[in-house]
């Protein structure tokens, strides 16, 4: 049923909290359920090829202290990689990061990114 939801969607919106520099175990379990050989990707002699092309993903990220895109952010690159692995190359990151350090700035940045996406 998880794969059917993705196959039916034009746009995926995935909420990603950064826990200890990476994604939570429940999100990793979801990834393991939707990455299905022969269904969402296939193996070829040149390596794996994603089968869910033509879709868009918006990754909404929140973190307390980890800056998105920094050398200690292992969540966003991983999620971008997984989306590409299953064939979704149009991926946008909306980041409300470092909320424990400067919540107002993190939320304002995320709001601006959302406004850009909505335009």
C-alpha cells in the first residue's frame, strides 16, 4: 500500500526531522518498504534505475541544531539520494533548521522557501 500511494502521487511531501544528524528509524523503515526491486527501481548492467520518474518530492526538514547542507547533515543528502534511486530527480528541500539556536531565523527561511514553491 505504501508503494501504491507513491505510484498514485504526482508530488510527495515528506517530513524529515533530523535526529542525531540523520533520519529517524521510522522513516528509514518507510524507505526500506518503498525501495522495491522490480517495482520502484530495477537493476541493469549499468546499475540500478529508478522506475518512478515524472514525480516531484518536497522534503520538509526540521532540526534543532544541525544546519541543513552542512558536513554533519546526513539526512538531506540521504533523502535526495533515495528519491533519485527510485526515479524522482525533482527534489526540493524546505529547511527549518537550527531551531534551538535561532528559531525565528530558521522558520523565516522555511517560510520564504515555501512562498517560492507556492509561486
